[in-house]
C-alpha cells in the first residue's frame, strides 16, 4: 500500500492553511457555474478551457436529438462490436456481405457463418437495438412499430457508413482496447480486454473476505427483497452535515486513519441550507433536495511520479485499510483501467450526427410512391365549374387526406463519413487527459461493491429505476462499472436515455401545425416528453463500461437461466468526482464507525486491561450517544435510510421534470 500524501491541493487551502472545500470553509455552491471559459492568447487566437464537467442537476443537459434512423445505425454498431473478433470481421468482405443482406431487409439479426447456431443470439441483438428484455420494454422507450421493423432496417448508404465507422473504430480499438458506442452527442465506452483475467481473478479472490461472513453480518440492501448484498457501499457512514467532523488542516493518513476518529470540526449544516436553487430540465426548484443532508465520501487517488500508476492515499469508506488491505492495490489497478475510458467518454460533448436533418415541412419531407396517383372524387365538386385556380380549393381536404394515407417520410442523406481523428481535430473538441491534467492534485473516486443473488425461490431481478449517480454535492461526472463474476443468470443490459431539447422549432416550417415530419423523424410526439432512448448495452462478465453522468441509465431485468439452481452477478462500481471541483473526502474526514474506533482503543491503556464484557458495554454506550461520531451500526442504518429517502425523492423529481418537459412544436 502506498505511503500517505496530502490529500488537498494547494488551491483548496486558504492563507491560514485551513482546508477550504465546498461545505467546509466555503458554501456548497461555491464553484464555477460556467462549463467553458473562452479567452484569447497573446496573438489573438481563441483559447477554450474547461472549468468543469456538466451535471444534469446543475445544467440544462438537453441534447439536440437523434433521429430514429440514426438510432438504428448506432444500434447496429453496438451489436457488431459485441461479436467475438469483431475487429477482424469488419474487414472480412464475405462476412460484411452477409450483414449487408440482413441489414438491408427487415431486421432478423446480424449473423455470419461462423456464428450460426448460437442459441438466442438474434433475440439478444434485438434487445440491444430496441431495449426489449425478457419481453419487457420500459414504458417510456421508443419502441418501433411493427411496420417500421418490417421495412428495410438500414439503407445501403447507412450500412456503408456504419461499416466505415466500424473499421475506423476497429483500428483505434487495436491500440486502446476499448470502443465508443451510442455516440451521437455523448458516448458510452465498453471494453472486454482492458481488465486482464489475472486482475479479474484477483478481485474475485479478494472480495471473499467480505462475502464469507456470518449471516447476521451480511448487509442486504433495503428494498431489494434479499437479492442485493452490499459489500462496500458509500451510503453507509457517509458525510452527515451537522454531525461529521473534518480536519481543518492537514489530512487523515491512510495507514493510521483510525487514530483520527472523532478529530476535527463539525461540518456546518448551514452550508446546505443556504445553497441556491437549481434548474432541472427547464424546471426551477427552490426546495429540491439536490444537495441533501449527506455526501458520499470519495477516496483520494494520486499518481506515482515514476510510472503514473494510481495510488489510493486515503481510506476507502467501509473498507478497512488493515483487514482488507489486499483489496486496495486491486482497486488501484481498476482506477488505472478506468481512466482511459473516462478520458474517452468525458471528451465527447458535441454532436457527431451521421444523417442530414429534415426540413420540417410536410411537403418537403414526405413523398408518395410513384405508382400511386391522386384521383379526385368528382362528386365532391358537383355543380362546381372546375378551373385551374379553383382546383386546390375544391379538392384540398380530400387531397390532404389522400396524401397523409399514402405518404412516406423521405430518407435524409447520409453525411460524409468523418474519422475519429477528424472529429477530435475539430476546434471545439476538448480532449480530456485525467492523468496529465490532474497529475498534481490527483482524482477523487467513490467505490462500491455489490452482489445480486437469485434463488429458485426468488428467481428474478426486476431491474432498476432511471437515475444518475449521486446528488449535486458529490459532483460525480462519470461512472465505471465492472462485471467481474456471474453464474446461472440470463443476459442483462444497461439501458441509456437522454433529455433532448424541446426547441425543435428551427426544423418547423412557418405553416402552423406542420410538425408531423419532425415527430416521425425523431420518434417523438407533440405534447410528449422530450426524452430519447439511445439503446441497451450488454453487461457480460469481464466487461468494463464507462459513461458520463449526464446520461440516465437503468438496469434491465434478468433471471435465473436454470430456475432450479441459484445464480449471481457481482459488480464493482467506480464513481469519478469532477476533478475541477474537489469535495470533502476520506482524507478530510476520519473513519466514523464505532467498531473501527473500538478496535483502535482496545489496545490502549486502560481499555486493554478491561474484561471483554466491560469493554463491550463502554462501546455500546459510545454507540448509543446519538448523532455524534463515532456512529453505531444502528445509526448507520438509520442514516442510510434517510439518505435513500432523500435520493429517491431527488430521482423522482428529476424524472418528473424530464416527463414534464414536453414538446410544443411551431410556436411562432
């Protein structure tokens, strides 16, 4: 385990060498509220500097929107990049020809000869493309109609573009071992090779000490029906405003962190009460608990001067630095593995659309088949002298009805393909290099370990809710999930959606109520929520997945593959705190657990001379003192429930705001 270093960067200390961080020394909302700073150099050239990463609660994170056809393209790319040896197959013209034959007809799965016979493969691909899991589709998803699925899935230009993009991604994958998917304006990044099998096995072995505990010590997550076992969870013993204590100067050393228990000053809760209101998807709130009464505590991560490897320099909350010492270097390796994926997903915050937009006028956007002609009903014009200048007046209604019954949305042109290198060379592209940009200050990372256990008595996991990670005071900017073990469960997916702008009027004509082509092009409805579902990502064992915390995600249902036997899946989660906005961490707040405190004082006189029963009575009395550190297990459970209630209300509010942010086209 690495030696301890000072956790706070110099700019987080004031002139008295006191720590100055949001919520301690300054207000919670004392951080940059602009995302980008535009300046000029001495030669007058434009310079752009990122001040922080976007956050759904703080910023209007509404995307420009992705067309239905383009979502088919990114779905196709997602499916192909799940195939074994996909980086070779995309250059195999025979295999590509098979994909072309399948993609240019009604969707039936994308196969090739060496994969035929894979049980259930086509169905799994369809889930990835349409978000359908075990026959269940989230009621808010953009499910395509039967007619749409029976038409050509991709056109030849769309397919050709996808193959060019896949080949470009394959060349880059060979160098970095990860690939960006669902990447229109944001990006999800996946890798099945970044984490070596030796590290996967080391993690499996190291977590056994957390799993192999008596049943009464197992922490089943509230509300999970005894299916989700928390091994390390940040909601236990978090920072509690008005209760937790922070060191005003210096830092809590990793190797002696228990000695600092109860040290420091109470983190003043008034910094929460004075926080400003925020705007979530166009809805402003003054009472929204976007801050809450708690904060998850990240660990400090520094980079070694010689090789740049990640080193955890403050304790992981709820992971004992002595008893569970073997896990620390393993987690450090996972931080190293996650950073390139975080660099990638945090670098993309500008459109990379593949299709041209529509005009927004039904007469320009629609056409009718060439073999169908309009035949006027002469009965409608009875006793009317038909002249050229009266024809439109007489037959306008019937023509419009005929046109709507027979029309189809014309396909917009596929844009010229641009390579990854061309995209990142754009002046507005701001690449992220976490190890380079934050070499001095390091990073702050929140860790979580959880298992999902299914049994013949409880054979199904119902999935999760749509959410982002954390509240605003954690400032989580990106997440990484690693699926390190699974047995006897069906395939599962993580589904993504985004809020999109309601200001699509620039696509609309000046003619009132002509917005049907906009609805059909984007798969939205007048008066409907401004939400788009991007697709699902297969979460198979050994996969490392990263995404920015402006995309909502939802765990889809799964169940036992063999209903007569138990099964499980095990997950490691890493949440990256926005490194532009450092928060209170375990370098500032010593362990708050009374059981850890008891182990420390037990070896000190006079406690080391007390009978076990007397010492336990003292520990119980300390734990029963109420809202004051160190906290008992019962205190922690009550705190977790309060935190979950607050976060649940926040998730509900964000989702309500997304649902209430509706389209109103052509408001001229």
